[in-house]
C-alpha cells in the first residue's frame, strides 16, 4: 500500500490521547482523532491538522474502524487510548460502574483491535494499547480500573503472539503520573501535587506528549522487532515503591 500513513487514536479529545495525537501528527502521520465528544475531537483535529471522528468506543467499535477505512482508504496504526475511571472502594462498586469500566477500558480495546486486524495485516501496521502503571500495582479506591488495565496488558501479549504471523505488532504503554484531564483535579492542589512529585525519581509529573513519544516509537519501523511488550512511562516511580517503605537508619545510609 502507498500513501500517507493513517493512525486512529481513540479518546484523543484531551489529555494523554491529545498528546499522543499531536506527537504522531508532528511525525508525519495522518491522525484520525476519535472522542466521545464531537467538539473535543474537532478541536484537537483542527489543532494538529488531523481528521475528527466522534464516536463511542463502548457502543460502536466496529463502526469506528469501518469509517476510518472507508474515509481514509487504509489503516496503518491503532492507538487504543480511550478510558474511564469510576472511583469507589472495591466492596462498594456498583454493577453498572463495573460494566462501564470493562466496556471502555478492556472490551473496546479488544473489539477495535479485532476490527482493525484485517486492514493492519494488509498495511503491516501496529497497535499500541494504553494501559496504566496501576495494572502492576493496584490503585486503591479506583473500582475495576486496575483489573481492566491489567487485562489490557494480558490482551497485548496474546494478540502479539496470535497476530505476529500476519505481520501485526501489538504493544502497550503504561503511564504513571501524567497531567491529563482525568488527573488534573488532583494536580490542581499544589500541596498534593508536590507530594506526588517528590515521590517520583525524576522529580516531576509527566506530560501527555512524553507518552506520545513512546507510542510513536512503538508504531515506527524503529520498533519493527518489538511486540508483546509494555513500556512503563512513569518517571521511575513504579520501580521505587519499595524505597517508600520506612527503613532502619543504617539501611537508609
């Protein structure tokens, strides 16, 4: 296939998704910006020179992929970024909250990827799924979010193995503390934000574009022999949790 490379980024109307879309556009991709909010999708698409494609990944995953291929003529990359979080103690999560989190954070990832697979196998394309650091260390009080994101990591590995023979690579990224619409309420409190910042080995909160740069690598030919992997984009905090446990003075020295 010839022509400009086309990538669909779901949930790209704000936050990490918008950061990913912007980085990919700057590197020559024709970016299809999906979001459940039409105004947000159109705003980001206008900013980066992309194409807006509003739609609900929980309700119409196959239709979204069909529209991309029909309107753009090809598909070279899929970034499954759309996600929701419903904060609640696990013992109190309502069934409808469990269902919503599962449908958006895991089920849509699978169905979008399945629908995209034939086109990606034609173009030699790739999939990048956006998981979370919480797939590896649970986020207390976040309902099913951690379990769903762990499912994304497991799906990534299985899809990589099953779809590798067709030339389709599948990887994921697991962001840590990154400024996004989902987390901005937390960082709006300067005291709380500072406590988080000092926990991170790199001593700063990440930016959406930094996740985008890793996604761009995984979609590129530079990652042509990389599949089934999850890269944490967390400033090192996931690997420093044990250091947060108080230790005797002689051990700390």
